[in-house]
C-alpha cells in the first residue's frame, strides 16, 4: 500500500512577472503545494505579514531581481 507524503505549503513572492510564472510552473511540475505572488519589491514589506496570515505557509521564499 502506497502512502502519499504530505508536503508543506510554500509562499513565494517575486517582483518579476516572468520569473514568477516560470517558478510557478517549476513548483507545480515537482508536485509542490505553492502559492506564487507577483508583487513589486517595494510593496513586499508592507504586505508580507498579511499574506503570511492569509496563507499560513510552512516556507516563505522572497526573490529579488
């Protein structure tokens, strides 16, 4: 009997729309539970707490250009 492994939730914030989309496709191909948000870097500090409260991720990824 095969059991499915429960994976944590990833929240990824990125300011580059093209990279956000590319990252999302890669995460999904790997079967990961991910939310990717394309948010300009200058806005990220103001909204990161709210997004963490909403999505309750196990892992937070913030990439910069």
